[in-house]
């Protein structure tokens, strides 16, 4: 009885001799819990889908004349140029939910319950990340379906390149989710994390090659766009979609995502362990 009582009061992950379920079991169960929670919030699902659809519709109409400018790729319609960027930005935008979700769990006391269970601390954060990547990929596939069925988007390359278009942004999405999880455990307030999310994602999205060629931007903004990690991811996705893959852009996108992920994982997990409940 004493052993059971002590086990219930120990901090998660603080005692290596304590019994733990397998890592896979923990991650799967926690990821499943997060995904089930999403399905119980239909308004979140609706508005998460509404934003990229609105952006695709508005940008597809407002900026379509850019296809007639000298800097635009010849023989490419604006919708074919735009949709790969929308797929990437959808994944990046969906990452902001990670910070809000982890902050909500902290504020509601759910994290306290996790810490009283025989589970590792870092699996809570990993499961949060994986469930949000899965949600973001679902949104991306829906956007791709709408692009093909409604907006007239067409792949210019082969099947392998089409699949690569969809998945090329996953490494950056994984890294951005970790970054926003870190923000969530630092800020701890859902409302504040939403503002922080916009402050991070909006410059990434608009100071990039997502919506117009970089050469069309003002000089100072070109300099920003050329070092923006989202630009490399968009360029890689767009290259696959248009049948002219850029391995250089893909390599830079993956390397930047890996570096960002490492820094964010260390920051998020160390901050999470220091949280004083």
C-alpha cells in the first residue's frame, strides 16, 4: 500500500526506477486522447479549415494578375503556383494550436493529472505534437482535394512529385509544433498564446515566397524572404508540384526544420519539467 501511495505522488519522469508503460503505448494513448478531443470540438475543426479556404479563394482572385508579370514562371497558372504555398502555410498555421492546447491543459489542471500518472513527461509533449501534425495533414489533404475539385489546380509532375508536394512541409510542421509547444509551456495562458502565434506566423507567411515571387517584393522584404525558412519549404513544395523539383530548397528546408526542432524540443521539455504546480 505504501509503495502504491508513493508512486501516485511522484513527479512524472523524475524517478528512473519507477514503473512505466512502454513509450509507444504512452504516445499512442496520449495522441489518441488529443485527437478524440479535437473531434469533440467541431467549431475548432470548422474554423481551422475555413481560414485556408478563405485565403485560397481571396488570394487566388486578388493576386491572379501576378501571373502576367515578368517575374512569374511562364506557362504556370496562379492557382498552380499558389496552392502548394497554401498547403505549407496551412501546416504552419495549424501548429499554433499546439501552444493553445498545451496552455489549456496547464490552466485546466490536466497536466497535473498527467504528472500524477506513471508516464514520462516528454511523451505528453510528443503526443501533443504528433496529434497536431496529424490534424494539420488532414487539413492539408482536404485543401488539396478542394484545389483539385473546385479551383482547377493541377500537378505538372509525376505521381511521386505530387506525393512529395503534400509531405514536404511535414518536417517544418513538426518543428513549428515544438516551437509553439515551447511557447505554450512558457506563457501558460491560452489567450496569450493565440496572440503569440499570430506574431510568429504572419511574418513567416507574408515575408516569404508563398504568394508572390520574391523578385516582386520590395528590396528590404526580399532580404527577409530569402532567409525565411518558410520560403525554402514553399519553394520545395512548389517545385515538386510544377514538375521541376529543387533539391537545394528541399535540403535547406529540412536542415532548418531539424535545427529548429532540436532547439525547441530542448527548450520545451526543460521548461515543462521546471513548471511548478
